[in-house]
């Protein structure tokens, strides 16, 4: 399908300087009203608790997921994380560990993290993850095609994968904003992902030097807002990679709040991909150091 022509229906991205000014404004707002336990609790509940390491094993992932499942009893006053995010081969492992809880299972797929393999392989990997129990799939937009202006080809890969999934499976598309660099390319990648059926647009894999930035988040949330105004379809936002402190989480919360509105502040439309942030948020909520994961 031809998607690139639809980009003409949308205004260009803001300049980098104007985006920086907006980030400064929102950062101030975050410090004034959102550095508090209630916001931190929500941010914790929006986490896709993530382990994507080369040394992951059935044993380590089982222990990781077991702690998340036990959280309901250990911290009943804090809403638990939204999901556990793992490589496709560990979907069944997590399913056994969290069975009987409302926790969702997120699997990366589609040749994560580089997206540099055959489309047939991407689609098969995603289909196998869902068959094994994944509720949500995080794939990477083809960054190489974006950088060379092959916009239709990049979006058509997303469309092909989306077409293989049932409607109730959530598809998050990672645009790898740190590789795209400019506000205009970040905006185009976000819009193309939504045109092709993404339920979320996500900043980063966390596997390159530049991961989530508030500047990218502002551009992406503006694209989500503009897409919603034209289509009426709500698409979620996920910040991932480099989100470590409660203040980091609160800043992304505030970006969503300021640009998209409080109606986007649900775990159906806002997520944080993190592991280290979980303990730091718990420490801020509990008022004492916590090392749970």
C-alpha cells in the first residue's frame, strides 16, 4: 500500500530549537507538579518490565518473572507493572511463571533489535510468539529504509506483520528515534507506523547509543495527537531505553499529559520500557531504598 503520500496531509515537524524549548517548558511543569508518589505509582504500573540480555536463560527469566508475579502479594498497595517484556523464546517461560495473574506478556520480535532479516522471518517469529502466549509484540521499523527515503517499503513491513495478528494483540512499533536524529524523520516514522496499523509508537530498542530522549517524545506525541485529530484512532506512546530515575519517568508522563491530555494516561496508551527504573520508582514510592528485581 502507498503510505508516503499521506505524509503530505500533515504539517512538518517543529524545528529542533522549538522542540528543545517545549522540552524545557514541560520539564519545569514536571518538577512543579509531578514529582510525587502518586505519579510514581502510575509510572510503575505503566512499566513493561524488561530483560533483553544475551545471557538470559530459562532459569534467569523464570526468576525475573516470579518476582513480578509475587509483587501482587508483597506490595498490595502499589499497582503492579503492565507486562513483562522478553525475547520470543521465553514467552512460554514467562507464561508459566505469571499464570493466574493479570500481567500481560510482551515479546520483542520481527528481527529485533536491528530489523535486518527477511520479512517472512519477521512475520513467522511474531506469529510464533503470539501462538506461545504473547499478548503484545514490539517490532522495529526498518531504520535503513527510513534513512534512504523508502517510506512505503518501511510501512508495508509493519502492515504485513499487523495483518498476521488478531485484533486483540497489541502491536508496538519502535522507530529507533536515536538513529533517525531529526524531528522531521522522527515525525515521519511515527506517522508511517500509525498509518500501517501500530497500536503504540515506541522510542527505542535500548540497543544503540542514543535511546529515549524527551525531545523525541515530544515529536512523537505531537504526531500521535495530529493523527488522532484526523482519524479518531488513539495510538499509545512508549518511552524505552535510558529511563532510569523517577524523575525520568515523571518527565515522560508530563510530556504525554501536556501534549495528549490526561485521557492518554492509562496503561492502554502509555508505557515505559525499563528494568532499572522499577527499583528506583519503588524506592521513591516507599521512601526507602528498594532492590526487588
